[in-house]
C-alpha cells in the first residue's frame, strides 16, 4: 500500500477540534491504519472463500402466544387507557 501522510493538525482545524501536541503522533498512526484498512477492502473478496458449513444458519421466526391474557399483562401497569399502557411524556 502507498504510504499516505495524514495531517491531523489540518483535520483538527477543519473539524474545530483541539488536539494536544502530545496526541498528534498517535492520531496520525491511528488514521494511517484506518486508511490502509479501507484501501485493502476492495481486495478482500479475491481471497475470500465461504465454507457453507461456517455460514450461520438462522432459524425461521414463528409467532407464538406468551401464555398471558391482556388483562394479566396490564395488571401491574400503573395506568391503562384505551387498551394501552400510559407512560410519562418524554419529549416536549
């Protein structure tokens, strides 16, 4: 991979972030690793072989009764109105 120079100070300035001089080098290394990883992504499928046994097999979802009536479910609710549990308003 081509070595890409990442200018963390410039990125921080554009992003209006304050990054201390003691952390610049580590951020540059981290960003370099991210860029190199992204550059490798298009080439992954060339070497990727899926083994059918290793692919996760999902079960089919099936609805089933919970074993309680609606009245039993609402018995512990602090307030029920029109068949729904009343909860405090969280968004103004």
